[in-house]
């Protein structure tokens, strides 16, 4: 019998994973990919999706057959014993002291585009964000799924409006083969966008029907995130910038939608970071609990 109170369905799990994979990267990494490889960065995205789908299928099968809050560390225990389980668990949990502050700082970058926060109130604002994430976690995984559904639908709508207003050009949205080195370099950078895949393993016990839902969630989440990243890159390439700067998407939002575009990008950037923080803390807290 499950030790938790399963509340997640297929759609809720897909939302939690997709927001984890997208996070703040959706407004940052496509720009960096275009800077590195230009239109060939679209090939990098396709290569990465093709590389990640088989890995997602493996995660899906393991999650379906061995649903456990320990996730990867639990699977390691079944294969190599309890000592290896603790080693892997500590490696994964060690991400928290490094990754959480970095993710929180990215969240604040978007928030400070909306509201000027003088020092030392920026620390208070960060603690308030953490308190909000903690409160949402306490409300349960179902509440997280509902909140993050609203966030991802809003973010995807904004990206679609931006793509439609650009608009995307056929010649700019098709992959173009270029030098191998920039394509590989861009793919190496983009790989970091998909490193949240392991979080769904820690949420396996939260699914009402893990045997049916988890394989669909992990594969669907990877494909959905990959296609959104590809769409952002194609939109950026269709804008025909003479040179792509790090704030190219901000420039594009301002050019196509005016001042409201900058505000909307900042809002959805903040919310995407918040959703990513929430999913990670959901997963890591369950990993700790399982030990």
C-alpha cells in the first residue's frame, strides 16, 4: 500500500514535469542556443529531444513498476543495495544548497523587472517567495498541479501570441545544417533544460494510477518542453535580428507587444521560476522523507 495520499492524475503530473523542465530556461536558453549556433540550434533541439525520449521511456518504465518517493535512489537500492541508495540520495540532495539559491536569484531577476526592491528588502522578498512555495507544498500536490496548470497555460499562451505576432517564417523555422562544433556546444548547453526529469520519479507515489500515467507523463513532458523550446528559438530566428543579444526575447516582446509585452514576459518568467522551484521542492522533500 502507498505510504502517501495519491492525488495526481495524468494531466497534473504532466503539468508538474513540464513546468520543471521549462522553468526560467524557456526565456533564456533558446537565446543562448541561437547565439552559439544560429539556425543550426534548431538541429540541436531536435537531437536533444531524440536523445531524451528514450531516457524518459526508461524513467517511465521504472516509475510504473517501482513507484516510490525515493525515486532514483530507491531504484539504485533495488539494483545495488542500501549503501548505494544513500550515496545516490546524498548526491541528489546535495543539489539543494547550490541549485535552490541560483533558482531563487533567477526568480528575483524577473520580479525586480516588475517591482523595484531596494536592499535589504530583496532578502525579505526572497524569503517571501520561499514561504509561498512552502505554503503551496503544504497545501498538497493536487493544489500544486492546479496552480501550475494556470501558470503553464498562461506562459504557453504568451509564447503563442509572441510567435503569431512575429510571425514565424518557414525558412527560419526549419533546421539548417552548419558546423558540427557549434551544434554540439549548443546541445550541451540545452541538456541542462532537461535535468529536472528525475523529479517525477520522487512523485511516483502521488499518482493515483502510476502504472498507466507515469510513462505518458515523462515522455509527454519531455516532448512538450522540447517543442516549446523549439518554438521559442524559431520565433527568435524569424525576428531577423542583426545580432542576437542576451535580452533578445525582451526586445522582441517590446517590439511586437509594446510595454505590456515586457511586463507580461517578466510576469510569466517569474511564475515559471516559481513553478519550477515548487516542483523541485515537492520532489526533493519526498526524497528526504523516503530516507
